[in-house]
């Protein structure tokens, strides 16, 4: 019995060694992205301790004195922080409610097209904006939508209409922000959903057609259920990003007229951390943002598993 018991671990070790010897090239390939994450993702996490210190760049991280949670108490007493946090949640929520369904709808519409050259042309036009820098998009927005010099408002004035303050009035700015964001990202999201649609068995459509189902019926009972796992995963990821927001988009579209609605966590951290050199506060805000995002992500995954028995893990 002792020999048999001791033989099992040895057999498992021999089996693993055989796998490693046989597929060593694959393990070497995996090491490259693993090193990338260790060096550039996990390594910088060491700097989190700055949030708990009175950090001085001349003293360094270790020599700077500990202050515990004093920085967080200071942050939670700032009105500007709550304003940036509110704007972050509001803009992300609007993006989720308005922007999230757009790629799904576009993917379904493209999937129904039968003329291949037209379908490919539309796909190319839709996803090209994804590769344009936000700096360039900001310049385009200024040239097109500026109140006094923008092409759109010049055309409106030529017809005797009033100029629309796309970039200078808060409500118009929010609409412009959402519209430009959808234009820039919808095509890329559409590609993801089109890839999910390729996994649906075509026999299901043929069987539904034999049963007399029309296009809408096939979309509702075959296409959407086939996209459901991808939709759920992307929805959970988007909910996990509710407390965080990209820096480029709000920064290049913002201006002093709309700071009350355009100041978000990322731009606030940039101003207070980089421009004002208050690194401790910037790090603490970033840590708070990451923890809140993790809570949202885990909560969304838990709820999804309870309701649909599907999640990201």
C-alpha cells in the first residue's frame, strides 16, 4: 500500500514532465506575456504604498514617513473629488445605457446582409474610427462643432438657424461626448459580436425557416441567444469599469465652459497628481478607484451567475 501510495505522486510528476518536454515551445511562448504582466502590471503595484505615506520624491518611497489613512480622509473631504466621481459614474452609465446596445444592433444588421462586398465595406467604415487617436478626434470635433467657427454651425447659420453650443453648454456637451464615443468605438464592438455570430450553427436558421419563422423570429430565438454569452461577458466588464474612465476622451473634449460635467477621476488625478505634484493624493484616488471597480466587477459577475448561470469565470 505504501509503495502504491508513493507511486501516484511519482507517476503524476513523470506525466507532467512528459507534457513539459513535449510542449516546451508553447510554455516558452507563454512566458513572454507572463513576464510582461509581471514587470509592467504587477511590478508597479508596489507603488500603492505611496497612498499611505507622506511621499517625497527626494526621500523615495521607503524613506517617506507613514501617515496611514490620513490621505483618504483628506480626499473624502474634497468637494472636487465627489464632483469628479459623480461625473465618472454618470458618463459611464450613459455610455452603458446608450452605447452598449449599438454594437449589438449593428452586428445583427450586418449579419442579415447578403451582399458581401457591401457588408465588408460597411464593416471597414464602422471600425476605422477605432484606430484614430483621440487627439485627432478632438481636433475634428473642434473644427466641426465649435460654436463660432465650426462647419456645422456655419451651415446652420447660413440657413438662418441658431448655432448649437455642442462643446460649450453642459447638456449639449454630454450629448456630443456620447455621440463621438459611440462613433469611435461601435465598429470595434461590432466585430466582436460578429465573431460570436460565426459560432452559431447555420442549421438552426434553416430549421427555423422550414418552420415558417421570419427574420425577426430568427433574430429573437437564434441570433440573440447565440450572442448571449458574449453580451454577458462584455456587460460585466463594462460594469467593472464604472468607476474608471479613459483619460483621452474627456480630456481632449473638455474645456473651461463645461468643467462641472467633464471633470472625471482620470483628469482630476492628472491635475492634482501631475500638475500639482500631490502624488500621495493621486495614488490614493487611483487605489480607491481600483477597489471600487473590483467590487463592481465581482458583484456583476455574482449577479449574472445567480440569474443566468454565466459569468466571466
